[in-house]
C-alpha cells in the first residue's frame, strides 16, 4: 500500500511538471496610458495583405492584444467584450506562431501549448496569411454555449467574435502593430490542427505583425 501511494505521488508530480512545461506565462498587459481612444479609432485599419508586416510581436505586445480581445477588466467577473447573460467568454483564442499553437488563458493571462507545429501556412485561404508572424484563431466554445439553441448559439458567438476582433484592431493601432481580419479560412485544417471538439467552430482569423 505504501509503495502504491508513493507511486501515485510520483505520477502526480511528473504530470504537474509536464503540465507546467506546457504553460507559457505572459507579461502583464498594458491597461493604462497609450494612445487615446479616438486617435486609435482614426488609425484603425486593415494592413494590406500583399505587404503584410512580418515582424514578430514582443511578448508584452501579444499580452496586451490578447487581454484587449477577451481579458478581465473588472475584478473576477467582467471582460473587455460583452458576453450574453454575463457568462464567461464562450469564444476561445488560439495563437499560431512559428514555435507552435497555443490557447490563450484569459483567467491567468498565459498561453497553453496545443502543439509545436507551425500551422500558419495551413489555416488561411489567401497565400499572404502565412506571412503573418502571429495569427489569432477565434473559435466558438461549444460547451460555453450549451445553454443556447440555434440560431442564438451562432449569433452570440459571432457577436462576441466581432467585439473581440474590433478590440484587437484598436489595441494594434495603439501599439503600432499591423492587423487584418480574415474570414476566408480552411476550417477542416483548423479543426484537425487544433483537435477541436465537435461543438467548437472556427469563426475568423486575425493576422498580427509589425
């Protein structure tokens, strides 16, 4: 019995170390100062696809953009975008970069590794998508939307995605980054690469660069 308990403890310890290796903390996002709202609105634009900026985002910049998209801004409950019935965010953001694919954790402001594969060249219908140093993949969370029936489920998901991508545009303008919304995507490739659950649906892409 003692060896069984010791073995179980060792197994839990190993799994904890492995899990922590997959978690990538992000720096604290910028939540004060910066460009004024109306100036950011004036500069909000889609970067041209044919000459999309390919420079990498600094970790601080990525953290700020992700927080703007769906971060906590009012204590333990309250987000930068509206969610129906005050539910937790029911749209997930996957981050595709050169070093792999990650899921944004809005609670801990970090990234959880999904795979080490570079999928940037597989997810967009246009060739220039692969040039972006960072691609945000917005996906509806089927479990988070389980309280709703169609068509409300789809409507709520796209409304949230629209608010999230607009926040990304404004954060990108404030930080001097290039951003571009993409709806034409390869859904089957995304589903396979992210191992999405049956109720999770890709909604759009946001390209980022500088």
